[in-house]
C-alpha cells in the first residue's frame, strides 16, 4: 500500500472510486497489504480487457460482451467481499474503502444487466426482420427479452447468495482458528501448578460458547438451510426458461454464476459444519477435564 488511508483522506479516496476506481493501480495504491490475494486486482484486469474504463461504466464496453462484463462485476464483487473480510481492527479504513467499492460495483452491475437485456431484445428483433428461410420463425422478441431477463435475474440472485456464503465461510473459518487457539492456551494453563482448574474450565466453557455467538454460527447454520432451498428454487426457474433465441453468452454467464454459487455453498457448509464439530468436541474436552478433576478430588477426600 503506497498511500495509507486515515480519517483525513478516506472520504476523498472513496469519491475517487467513482472516477478511477476500476484501475488496478488505483486499488493497489490504497488497499491494505492484508487484502492481498483476494483476487480484486485480477478481476479489475479482466474488466479492463473487456473494455470497461477506469470509472467502471459498463456502457463503454462492447454490447456483445455484456454477459462477460456482468460476470466480471460478479467476480469483482465476490473478491471485494473477501478483501473486506480480511480487514481486522487495524484496517478499519480499508474496510470502509471496500464497503464503498462494493456499493458502487452493485450499481454498475445493475446497469450492465439492463444493457444486456436491451441488447438482447434489439439483436433478436434484427434477426427476425431478416428475410432468411433458414432462420427459425415464431420467436417473439418480447418473449426472448423476458427469458433473458429471467436468466440474468437468476444469475444475480445466485451471485448475491454466493457473496453471503463467502462471508459465512470466512467467519466460520476465523471462529475455528480462534477456538483452536483458545483450546491450546487452556490446555497449557491447566498444567500450571496451583491453577484453579474449576474456575479456568468454567471460563473456557463460556469462551467457547461466546465464540459461537459472536460468529453467529447458529443463525448462519439455520440460514444455510433456507439458502439451500432458495438456490433450488432458482434452479427450478432456470430449468423452465427456454433458452431458444437467447444470446449464448448470457446463458453461459448464468451457468458460470450458478456453478460458483454451488461451490460457495459447499465451501460454506463444510466450514460451518467443521466449526460445529470442533465446537462440540471442545465443550466435551473441557467437560471431561472438569469431571476428571472432581473424581480425583473425591478420591483424595476419602
């Protein structure tokens, strides 16, 4: 990071996102080193290759590449969420920077979707006007537009759910690491002479439960089940949509979004289930240690 974000410059830098935020050099100038490896730079490079200018205006890109541009904004949005998730207490300004970025990316994504829908309708109308007997007849441009819209909206919903799932995965993974650290410290302290193990065990049990509460594991797990149903419902809608006449790039971009969403769900599910397994195991270990100490005390008492 060449320029450190602080209270005096953060608002100015956030405004600059609207003018030149889609240059890889801009992102690298202001982002924290903690956000390296999140894929933001790669996503920005890809958008540049698709003709998206430094202010991110999708209308400057090629209309026939709009599905790829939409997917590019989806990828950037997910990468930005990962970057935001890596911001700890010492990177509060970078986190604010990422939040501002995310909001603008969503706006540009919506604009790109509208451009793709309008372009699909015009392209199909043009095709139908051609006097070519080899062309399929009876394809209503309005139907094509409606089907295109349904496909794009499904991809958008999948991407939004994928962003939430990425956040769940990151939070669960962080909680698991914290739990491992706490358990290691607890085991080490328990071996110290003169330690009040009863008090230590009680504090550890409370700490384990607090980690789960702070990470919102229970509500996230419950929402995972709801999310799975949402994803299934979206897929049902997509399967009913006739892709006849729809730009193949739109269909392909939608398919890619669905694949990424499914992958995000699997990763989030494994992360949260992994934490729950560690959580139950940690509580059991602490309980067994406490019970063993009580038994030893009873033997000594006799």
